[in-house]
C-alpha cells in the first residue's frame, strides 16, 4: 500500500504534531479493499520524517483536573485512536504532564520527554518546544479551528488575557517507574464566574496564514478527505501579536 501522505508536505527531519480523526480514512481504505490500520498510519508518518524527524501525538486527558489519579502507563488519551495506538508502541515515549501529555518518537524524543514543567502552557513545555523548533501541526480530516489548535492557550497565557487565570490542580500521579506521589500542576483556565466559554479562532485567520505561507491543504486518497498543515511558530506569533494588540483573531464564547 502506498504512503497515504505521499502528497502531503512532510519532509525528512520535520517535527510534526498530529491531530486527527481517521474514521473516514479507515472507511475509505475498506472500500478500496485495503487494510489500513492506525499503526500503519503512524509508520507512514515515521517514514516521511525519517531518522532526523520527530513525531508527536497529543495524549491529553483531563481526568486529573477532576481528582482522578494519573497513571503514566495506563491513563488513556482522549485524542483519538492514533494517539492511543502510539501510547501502546515501544518506539514512543510519553511526556510527563498529567493533563497535556504527548506520545513522542524520533530524534528529540528523550529531550521532549525529559522536560520538567508544572505549568501546562509554559514555554518550557512540549508546546514551547514545538514553537521554538519550527514544528508543524498536521490535521487529518479536522479543521484547525474546529479540531483544536491548542496553542491558542499558550497565546492567552503569554498575553495575560483577563478572562483566564492560573489554577492549581493537585492529585496522585504514578510515574513511568510505578512510583506514586502527590503532585501539583497549574493551568491557565477559563474564568467561569465571567461565564467564559471555549476559545475560538476567527475564520479570517485562514487567509492570514495563507499570506504568511503558514497554511497548506492537501487531499488524501484522491478523495474529499483532507489534511491541513499549520506552521506552529508563525501561527503562534501572529496570534500573540494580535492578542496583545486587543485584536479579534482569537475570542471566547460565553456560557449561558
């Protein structure tokens, strides 16, 4: 089976964060009498980035915020089948944050997974690594404005937006060595007293990204199934500059 990312702009040595909904891909492969599986998709991505590349999947889980213990080895991802498949693989390693963790493989796997940070959206987190190292965010059958470009929250924290504040979450954490301890992590959260809802990105940002060569769309399987590639650093810088100037590229909904 040919690499389904053949026409996607992924190159040897790239640093790629993958956000995905692969249901349509799997259905289409069955229709074509092909046996595409999550691990095959991961292998195809690894083939594209080569030995000098780094591949990340979000393995976020918000149960720790509800007081549920985080287990480095057992806590599942809420970010889809590719992310959970990556967690099961021996060539991947998980980062340490109990709320916003990543499954990582490739050249900088150990560097990223050894990052110690107690602030979810700090620049010394994997999010910061992706910003500083020209990472790309690949969206498979998801639009970045709807599929979760999480970097908007790093923007909000760095711009000190007034509708959010730092909140500490405390709970039990079982690490990769099965050592159990009580830990505290902080996150820049919505101010519910102000009825602050989900953060959205303005539709006009699509054109701004395109003008800055930070946005590419490609079809997969020669069908309507699409992929979008976002230049993380460029997108982050543009959003941060706009937010500091009280622009409207990112905005929050209101809870009724």
